[in-house]
């Protein structure tokens, strides 16, 4: 994960706000997610995905590991997790509210 410098409703886990697909070139999804205090994702081990993930931490904090490196981030931080990078995160004592953009580039046909 790369930290980028950048000066819900209760029970809502994930809400997709925008979903754009141009099957020949790319897929873009924008959404929000709420981590409850102490919630870990995935529950065990690490996860990865085919998309680059750009996340803005609205409030709260997360700690975890991405690409084999430990991290700790909080409100106002912007991060980039490249496609395929193994990672996991756990919310701090106040949970975490996140706005994310998932971008999957597809080879031209």
C-alpha cells in the first residue's frame, strides 16, 4: 500500500456509489465502507483483488499489513493498494469510514 499525502448509516457495511464498465478497457467502482471498532478484513489471513484500490479515510483509523509492510492510517489519509497486492486491515477503537475507488484496467482487444 502506498500512503498518499492529502491536505453511514449504522450497520451499513458497503455501498457502491458509482459503477462504470467499458468492457473493452476498464471497470471503475466508487463506494463507501464502514469498519466497526476492531473489525478485521479479511477475518483471517490476507486478501487481494484484480483492481487498484484508492481509499480516502474519512474518519477513524486502520492498522494492518499491505505488500508485506505494516501500516497505521487515519482520518484524512489517502492510500493506494495496487492490484494483486496482499493486504489486511483492522479498525481502531472508533472504527473507520472509508470512501474508495476500485479501478480495473483491461487489456485492449
